[in-house]
C-alpha cells in the first residue's frame, strides 16, 4: 500500500510560505495539486465509508471537507493570499463550522494533529453539556478511559471565575470549566504522515471517539430544539 503524502510536500509548503504570491502559485499549480490537494482528496475518500458509519449525515465530499488554500484577508494585516497548509474536517452536511461538532486532521510545517471538538466557543452547547454532567456525571466519566486508552487529552480555554458544583467528580471539573472544548491526540509522530496506513490510523482513533461525538452532537441538537420552541 502506498502512502498518501510525500515528504516533498513539506518543501512545497515551505516554498509557499516564502513565495506567497499569485505568480508563484500560477506557475506551480500542478505541483500544488500533486503534492497537496490530491493526496488530501484521496485520504478523505479512503476515510469516507468509516466516517459515514459514525454518522450517516457526515459530509465526506473532499471539496467540502478540505480547507481552502485561499486566505480571507479582509480583516487581517497579513495580506498573503494563500495558506501554506491544509486541514480536513468531518462534520454534518450543511452545518456552519462555528456551531457544529467536528473531527479534524491537520498537517502544518510545525506539527501534525487530529482530534474532535467544537470550532471555537460554542457556549449554548457547552452550557447544556454542563447541565448533563451535573445531572448524570457517569455519562462523561464512563468515556474518560476511552480517551486515555487512545491518547486524547482535553484542551481549550476555560473560565477563570466559574464555580464547579461541589457534587461533581474531580475528573469532570476541567470539562465543566471549558469555554472552548476539543480533544487532541497526543504522541503524534510527524513521520506517520508519510507512511502507509495513515487512513487506518485516523479511522481507528475517530471511531474510538464516536461516543464522545454522539454526546457533543446531542448537546448541539438540544440547542437547536430549544431555539425552535
């Protein structure tokens, strides 16, 4: 089995960083497709059946899952027109990323990462999650061993002045305090990207996270239900 990505991709990503202009990209568009876009498309296609098993409404079309290479520079001092990296997100079809629960995978020059969570702060959904963990602490506590087994840690900014209920298990206190919430894989080795079986490695982790995905989706759907009342 061949690998999806070639180490030459890193050299090309560095080239974009130092030649971030339309002239360079127009001259090297074929290289961009060969080393960056098309390998990501193949990875997404390889993972699509497993992601559909997690959620049959999951968006798996490569053009919808892969980040754009073009940067939105309207509100940025940096007017560089292109990103020098891509990321993949798997989320429900038609949902804005700011509100949806999503899996992600990203290759940057500095690091490789993947995980699950909300994009930025999603206070309505996290408020419901807090209510659920107080009402039924075991719902989340039972998932913590899965996260530990597969090497995922809880990350995201947190409230500094929010009070944790006294009856909440200590292990859930970090969850209760989160302003943003996402789970990140630890121990990722960058060379994995260039080895065969990357799709299987990601599918194994994403499938293990499916119970957490369903929990977070349930919070999101309760927000939608409340807004419709």
